[in-house]
């Protein structure tokens, strides 16, 4: 862990990374990055790098876990062992189990689970590089992955955190501010302004808490705009497809399919006119049959060979009896 800085905010009101107190870190996201998942999103928020994947809706096994009237949402938050400077132990921990629970509950009000009774929707959020605010970053990535998977939802979920350092409320804490700050308040908000996740670690006054709520709402509004812009960029290609609207375009398409192509015209397929020339006349057929009959008349029967005429000329047994009598 690095040493605590002397000041988090300078005389000009700027923080250690040059941001103002109400400014979020640069964010970029991309959806559809995993081909095997039904929906996926890769998000970079400051130095945070998160990959989210969604599988489902699909049949839930074992069947005893199924809900007869709705789908089950399973959310798994995990930090890779190499995501922090000091290698962490792989596998689930008490912290990851707690974050998975509250994150799942943040999506339950917006996902239309009643459309898929007996099914399950699996959400996986993997933190590849951590720099404070990983639970909120994972929620933003998971929300985009759900939208990419086509899961019916009332709206997107955006998450951000506020905190207190040097006696001032700030938005979107980085690693140093999170480690040495006085308070940390992560929050998730729907597109309609409903708060679905609210946690707090530290001591603040009621006025500071109200100010933190307003700051988180403004940060989530900016994140929501980025989420919408990312979705529009992916599906903008669908608007470029040209579809014939007029009847003339359809008729031209039909005519082009009925007209023979140049290759078909130059092919060796015989036409009907050429086939008529190859038909043999009836007179030629009669002449040919007469020639065949003349050929049979010229055939000579060789002596010593049996023929049907020799069998007919042979004497029957009755003629022999008359001669002896």
C-alpha cells in the first residue's frame, strides 16, 4: 500500500489525478466482446478493467431451485488473483459473496423476470484490474451485458460512488482516496431515478449524506449517457440496410430474376428449332425398313444346321406305322 498523501485536494480545487471534486474518471466500454456468451461487455473506468458476461435465460437445474412465477437471477462478482498489486487468494471470499448479493438485488427491480418462469439468468463480473470502485464498475458492465443479451428490462442500471476526503465530498474515488478517505458511499440508480443499491463505509453528517446522494445521481446520469451511446453505436448498422419501399423496386427485382442471364443465352442447351431439324421423316423410316427386309432375303441357310423347316418336314411316327403295314 502506498503512503498517504499530504493533501488530496490542492488550492485550485483539483484532486491528485487532476479531476474536479464532482468529476468522474474517464470511461469507455464495448459490448459483444465474447462470442460464446449471450451478452457481454468490457469496461475500462480509470484504471479499473472489468469483463461481464450474461448467459440465459435458460432452464435452471436442479429443478428444486426453480421459481414457478419468475426467473432466478444469479450474480457472481470475482476479483482475479492478479487484479491487485498483492496477489489475492483465488476463489470466493466473504467480500465477493457480499458484493454478489447486493449487486444481484440491484438488478431485480428492472429485469422482467416474470416473462421467464422456471428459468435462470447468470451474470458473471470478473475484475481484471482493480483501482477502487470495482463493485460499481461491475454493475455498469453487467447492465450493458444484460442489454446486449436482449434481456427485457425496464431500463439500464448505472452505479457510482461518492466519498469524503480532506473534509470535502468528492465523486468517484480512486485507489488512494478510497484507502485513506473518511467515507465511501457506492450507489446504483435506475434510468428512472430509483435507488437500487446504497451502502456506506465511514462517518459523515446528514448534510454530507444528502450531498453525496446528489453527486451520485449526477455521476450516474453521465454514465447512463455513455451506456446509451455505446448501445446506439453497435446497432447503428441496422439503419444502413436498404429495403425497397416502392412497388417499382419490387417489380424491377422480379424482372431481373425472370430475364435470362448472358451465360444462359450462350450455353449449349439446344433450342426447340434445332430439335425439329433432327426429327426423321416418315418416308425415310419406310425406306429403311425395306432395306432391312431385303437383307433378310439374301440370307442363305447352311446345310447340316437345324432349322424350323427341317423340323416341319420330318416324318411323324404315324407315317412310319403305315409304311410297315
